[in-house]
């Protein structure tokens, strides 16, 4: 049986991602999760990703490898650039949640709107897309109030606020909901704008299934 270890920083992602991954796999898999909210809350407080966060992230990944998984998935896009710096330290494959989403965004034609609810996510997502296609035309939108609504348990309010803010950007062609915690807003954003909407959980899960079971799955 294949085994996957997930590293989360947001409890709402923890509660959904594992089940969605299991449903997408062609056969039964084992999934374990680690949750470390400090990696994001401390970075937000500091305004950058400090050295103690780097050390803690490395320890979290080392802890994940001790479970001997076939794949480690880091479900927080704010961690992507720092995970990338550590990839050569580990033999276990590590997939960042926004890897495939950013690749798909870069392959699309037209202007890209990167939407985030956490300030620590904007830069890494833009940089990731640019690393895939340097000429990509990108606008950004930060909606921190939506994260506040989500943390209070108001998922519908979170989704509605994102859709309302995104609607103002009429000249974009692709909308990237940069954080996994924003995936619940996908359908409302599409209904509101009619634009192509990319989310990291869906893209990542599709990629993870291919890594675990082969490209034809």
C-alpha cells in the first residue's frame, strides 16, 4: 500500500485534503498528517521567514521522512520557496501544493490574477509562476479580511468576499487562488467571473496520483 505524509499549516486544509486525496487514488492509500501552524503565524508576525522557521520546517520534513512515506506533500504555498531550498537534503519525493497549479498557470495564455488571503503567499506564488514562464503577465490581489472570516468559521462569507473582490478584475484571463484554504471559493469565483480558475489542492492531488501510480492514472 502506498503511503503519503502531509505537512499542513492550516487546520481547514488538514480536515479536507486527506479525504480528497484518498478519493482520487485508484486504490487504497495510507495518509498521515503533521500540522505546524507556527510556520505561518510566526512568519506573518515577523514579516519574513526567519531562521528559526527554516530550522523548524527542516525538522518537520525530517519527521515526515521517519514515517517512510512514498511521497511527502507540503500543503502550504507560503512554504514553497523554502521547501525548494531543502529538496536536495531528502531522498523521499516532496511535492509542494502549488507546484502543478503554478505550472498550469504559466502554460496559459493571457493575464494571470494571483489572489491570496495571506501576505506571505503572494510573493512565492508570483515567483513560482515566473520561474515557469518569465514573460507571464501577473496582477495580484490580497484579501486578508477573507482569512479572518475563514478563521472564524464563516466559509461562505470567505468565499463571497473573494468572489466580490475578484469580480473587479475584468481584464484577466486566468485566476489563481493561491492558497489551499481558498479552494472552497472556486465555484463561486467561476460563476461570478466566467474565467478559468485554478486551485492548488485539485492540481496537486492530480499530480500526486500520477507520481504514486503512474502518468496513466
